[in-house]
C-alpha cells in the first residue's frame, strides 16, 4: 500500500480544520440566532403584557371617571335641587311666623346650614367632574382648580396656560387629574408657600412644568417606597405615552417636567 505524501496529509489536515471551523461557526450561528429569536419573543411578550396592563388601567380609569360623572350630575341635579327647594320652604316659614322669634331663629340657622350643605355639594360635584372641562377646555378647568386650592390653603399659585385648545377631552381629563394630584401633595405634604405651573403645546407635545418651594424629599427613597402620589403621576403620564422627569432634594422643593404627545 502506497504511503500518503506529506502534501496529501497537509491537504487532509487543512481541509479537516476548515470543516471543523465551518461546523463550529454553524453551531455558534445557530445558537446566536436561536437566542435572538428567544429574546425577540420575550420582548414581544413583555410588550404585549405591558400593553395589556395599560389597557386594563386605562379601562379602570375610564370606568371611574364615568361613575364620577354620574355621581356629580346626580348630586347637582337631584340633591342640589332638593336643597334649594328646601331653602325656599324654610324662607316661607320664616315669613309666615315673623312674630315668633324662636321659629325665626331656627329658620335662620336652618337656612345657614342648608347654604353650607349646598356649597359642599357643589364642591364635591366639582371634585368628581372638573368644572368646565368639557365646555371650555383644560386651561379653564385648571384655572378653577388653582383658584379653589388657593381658597382652601395659604399657597400662592402662578399658572400659565397657552394654546391648549387642540387637546381632546380624554387627555385633558388625565392631565387635570395629574395636576390635581400635584396640588394635593403640595397642600398636604410639601409645606410650600408658592407653586408655579406652566402648560403649553409645542411641536405636537404637551409640556407641563411644575415647581414649588416646599421641603422636597429624597426621590430615590420615595420611589422605592412606591409613594402613591409619585406612582399616580407616573402611571397617568405613561398611559398617554408621555415621560416624567423629577428633580428634588430635601429643602429644595420639587420640579417636575412632563411631556405628552398629542396624537
């Protein structure tokens, strides 16, 4: 049997090496492609899950707002009307018994109590359904919210709202609730003396700038504790595909920038 020449051995060795390299490359390529496919499937699943969660949250919020609207109208149309009629009756009783000081005094106290109740019904109704939001838009309703907040607290609020007519009612309601959450936090927790809010639209974006001179906080600690106020603000913004940027430190107040796409 003839012995193989060195050239043939080199060719066999070189060919075998090439074949092994190609085989290893094929295996590595297959593994990488498989991993990429798994990663894409995992990302698609997470995106679908996140979308589902957003839709569930949005559906829950819409159901809550619908119920709030119904309660607000019932309070205004039925309870408010009944109290107004009762006030007229008490006034007539006072006129018929003008010579009786006791009944007159009771009538006056009753009218005062009814007036306070009517005012409370109006306040609750406005909290449930933002005043003028559907009729006059976001700027009008936020202005009313700021005025009411200043009446109930010692905080001075500076509001600037420009070019908000293009925002639809659904987005306006979410933004209103977001600002309401910020002002509630300012009144209850921040110990702020002044608040500045700017609302403007630019390049198809709604920009919200909030600033107060309150006591501030360590954002990372509050976020880890899942502060309800921060969570509500962030979740409402994400529901509109927007972004939030918090800036705060102890004794340095709070700054917040929110950007929400309009289409």
